[in-house]
């Protein structure tokens, strides 16, 4: 199907709602939205794909079997969609009309579920970002289809907030995240695409703000996350190379797209790739770079200092499954 035509003919954001949100954005916010940091990791079990919601220090918050019996593969992301202070789990089913369900991190109950791309049979990526600044994390869905369509749905009411083509001209598996780079109280959308580790930043209205190629020469899936890991009040973007990259290659970009850090932390024989996140792993009040690696000997969350790149208090945790 033509996804772009579907979007153009589909439900559009309500203009009245857009105007009201613009007023909300005028308030001054000195600190980023207090979104709880957590990482959602996908693993396998005989009963189907499992998803673990994990604290930055590596302890599990909740383990889910999101779609019992479904063996088509899932993707997952964390974000406080219902704004209760606990991270929730956004789970997408592959090759199933862009089906996305949100599970309450506090109870495990389903908060919402919908086919975001009716008739679409390809793979998707999911993420979260607060595009409208209401502190309810909004749900991001991106398709590995021509132009890589990205859709955003409001966490509060499910209304479509934004829709655009992330990579006009080519398709790629994409990873989605968000952070407020211009400090207007609304997150920008970060799209990580497979080709050269392309990192594209879009404003909430779908206009492109910047493009960086974080992993030149690497052709494969990537994982993106964002947050202030250097303590200067400005978010950084963390880009993790997927399977095939040497030693879990991870790059930290500063706000202008330049490289702050390159991490290749694990044994030289490891080529399994990494899922990246941000969060305060050691409790010092500053966010750290989090890596989850797809190798049963390297399980759990690996935290790294965002300034020095030093490995912090890593403790292997074999209860946390990881699949890329
Ligand atoms: Ca929540
Ligand atoms: Ca929101
Ligand atoms: Ca912003
Ligand atoms: Ca920073």
C-alpha cells in the first residue's frame, strides 16, 4: 500500500489542539521533563517474545509476555505514556499492520492497542517522546517502507500528533527516540536509520532539523537514545550499531552532531551489536550511557560514564533477555 497516501488521507491533527499546544509551549521550563528512565529489552521464550522493562541500574521493573503465542517478532521501547511516574512499555508486532500496544509499567495492564498502519506487512520500530510537552510520553511508530514513514500518537488521548517521511528516497530499519534540544518544552524526534548510522532529528511538526551520519561505512540496524549524559544541560544522542558491528560499537553525539565518545567496550570477538539507552545507573544524579548486548555471556545493562566513557558498576544479570 502507499503509506504516504494513507497518511495524507488519514486522520490529521486537530488544528484547535495544535493552537492550544503552542500556547502551552510558551511556559519556561528550566529542567527537562521528569520522564522516568528505563530501558525495554526484547528476548525469546517458548511461549513467544518477552519484554523486560529494566531500571538503569539493571534491575527488572517488569517482565511481559505481550502477545502470547505470537512468534512474528516484537520491538519495544520505554516511556511514561500515562504520566504516573512509572515508565510504561510500548510494544510493536512485526509484519502485523504496525500493531502497537502500550502496557502500564506499574500494573502490566494494556493501556492502549491499535493497528497503526492497516494493511502494512513490513517491520516497524517504536519509541517515545513528549512532542506536545504535556508530560505524557507520546508513542512513535516508524515503518521500514519507502521513505520510512514515522507516525506519532499522543500519550494522553491517542490523537495523531505528527506524520512524516523520515528518509525520503530509501527504506531502512529505524530506531526512534526523542529529546528537547531547543528547550522549548517539546521533544524533537530522533530517527536512527541503518545506512551509515544516519541520525535524523525532526521537529514535532515533522520538519527536519538536522542529519548526521554517526557510523560511516556501517550498513545495518542501529539503536538510538538521548539524554544529557555530560551534565551540561543539553541532550546528547547515543547511537549503537546493531549486529555485525565490532565490539558493540556505540557513538555519543553532541547537540551539533559531533562525536563526543566512541565506545567499543567488550571483547574484540563480540559482533552482536548493542541496544542503547540513558539513565542514572550509579545513583549520582547524572544520566549515564546504557548498553544492552546480545550475547548470553554479556547480559544485563552495561553503564558507561557519558564524559569519560569509563565502565561503571556493571553486574551481569542473566534474568534479563536481550535480542536485537
Ligand atoms: Ca506510566
Ligand atoms: Ca505528550
Ligand atoms: Ca524542542
Ligand atoms: Ca549534555
